[in-house]
């Protein structure tokens, strides 16, 4: 019998198109359950099954924290340059254009004033969608200006960190942002300003080594990666096995480096409560 005559009727059926739109469901990396995307987004981008906190953009962060219609952006005119003419796989100028087109932002930060449950504050949010939220000159300058703005206005300051660290394409210029932001925070502290640092996944490198860990109160989202060097580098350096959960929010809270681990749905209330306690 020829091969053609052995085909069954199922081989001749036309392929049916799926009626389920692509991307409607996603698999949670925390519990491996299939999650309805809209349900997850309505739950502040947190898995309703296991509480895994998905990474969110700076724009979404501001939307979640600000009272409706109260956010007023600051320093949007700042734009990154390429003073070093840096080139790796492609030029830094080309990389910036690609990232700006992808994220819709000039750089990896949003800054402004807002109200949180009626409490006025200045805020900076780093954006992981732009070069992993890395800190270049624009990020450092925006944070410094926002600190000075909060100092002049005598209002609390909130910085939400989400970053891979200093931006290598700006070399020493990027590293100097660590000193600049820290000095501005020191002046803010001298006049009695309240700085609340919120650490999200990930907060690493030069951001952790500067402003992110200088808060009067340091909050962190659950299971956020927080550290300076990567665990593999540390393990190779000290030649010891690292504890389970090393560099995660809960471990850092036990060590006293984080004051509270706050789920995303409680963050607005916690920020408002801290501002009330401070008397600001």
C-alpha cells in the first residue's frame, strides 16, 4: 500500500486557529501557575496565587502610588549625552536612541511631586526598562535636583530604586553620581528632611552603594534582590557557601539592613503612615 493511502482523516483536517489571544495568560515564575494577565495587572502586578511581585515600570509605579491627578513631573528637560564617545558592541549614542524608542523615556528615571493619601512628597522612580535602570549622569542629576527640591520645599523625599547599578558607558562620570547624590542627601538630613528609600527587584551595584541605603527608613518589596556585587563574585572572593536567601529582602531585614518588607498593596498606606509619624 502506498504511503498516501495510509493517511487518516485527521491528517486532512484544516488547522484551527486558536481563539485565545496571544499573551492573555502567563506562567508565574514564583509558583509556575498559569495566571490570567488581566487579573495579575489588576492585582498591582502581583501573582494572586503566590504573591510573586513582577517588575513594573517607573510610570506604573507612580500610577500606583500617587493620588489620582496629583503627580507633577520635574526635570523632564534633562537629556543624556555621550561625552566619552563610548563604543562597545555599538556606540553609546546609538544605544541611547534605541533605549529611548523602546521605553518612551529620555533616561532611566521619573521625578516629580505627588500626594500619597493626601500627604505631599517628592519622588524619584528608577525605570528598569531603560538600560536596566542604570545610573548615569541624568539619573544622578535628576535625583540630586529632586533632593534639593524637597529640601527647599520642606517635604518628604521618596526614592524607589530598581537598578542594575552604575552605567558602564559613562565610566567615571557615572561613579561620581554616587558621591553627588550622597552629598545632597547629607545636606537634606542636616535640615531634618525625611528620606524614605524603597528597594525593589533588583537594587544592585552603585545604586545600593549610595543613595538606596541612606534612607531614614528603608522599605523593600518581598523577595527583592538587593546587593552590591553578585553572589557568585562574593562566594568566589570569601570562598564560603552563602546562606539561603542571601541578598533577598527578608534576609536583609533579619540582618538589620532593611527596616520593613512591605507587599505592594500595602506600600501606599505604609508611606503615608511613616510621613505622619515624622510630622512632615
